[in-house]
C-alpha cells in the first residue's frame, strides 16, 4: 500500500471559493455549474510553500476555443467565469461571420506560406496580410480569427478576448478591406 504524503501550504485567497455557483460561456446559453476544486502552482518562498490558484475545476464541461481549435474542458481561468447570469447570457450570443476564403487570407494570412520567396510575394502571407505579424497577442488574435473562420463566427465572450488582444497596437484597417468586413460582423468598430 502506498502511503500518501501531504505538505502544508499557504494559499493566496482565490477570487472564487469552492462550491460557488458560476456560469461558463458557450454557444447560445451559459452552463450553470459549481466550482469543485482548484488547480494550483506551488512555490517555495522564504522557506514556506505558497500556493497560487491557476484554474478552477467545475462540474460538467463545455466546448471552448483553445488556440485556433477547440476542446471539451472542465477547468476555467478567472477571465472565463461569470457570476451574473444575465452577463453570462450576453457573453454567449453568437456573432455570425461571413467571408470567403480569399477575404480570410487577405485579412489574417495563410500560415502555410513559409518560404522566404512566397512570403515576400504572396498577398496571402502573414507578412503581407492586413493583420501583420507583431507579437504574442497578435498571434493569439490570429488564432481566434482562424477559429472564427472555421466555425463561421464567435460568441461575444471570445470576441471580447479578441478585442482585448488587438488593443494597444495602433491598428488601422482599410474601410473597404476584408478585415474591416470581418470585424464589423464581430461588432468591433474601433480599428
């Protein structure tokens, strides 16, 4: 028989307690659920074990965008949790996006174009598309838009994440270009 070992630790107080009722955004209606556990990172600081909550485990699961794909998950970060049911319902509203393949390639580029010659000369390369290569936030924004292309839309919660990622980049898109067409359908009018 294996004897369990335990450690003592101080846990930085998490935003939400175990047992708290929460709402998780998903297409058309939020999942009403409860937090059942924490995932933590433990650090040794001044000889003491200090735990930091990195995620909340909840009952059930939802399909969530991860990168440019999706997965069935039962863990959430603070930014994905809603306490107010009405706000959660608004976050689940589906924003349909219609654009053809050429418009998508001109807007977000084609990650499959990798050689220097093609990247320099193709209007579909990430170097030449409307959403130019810049930083991790822009790469994640491209992932969200790739997911949007695949599923022909986003829920408001994901659109809000996209808008936060685009913030602070001094982006200007042509009023008649494909990126403007896509962002208008996502109700992002700032850029």
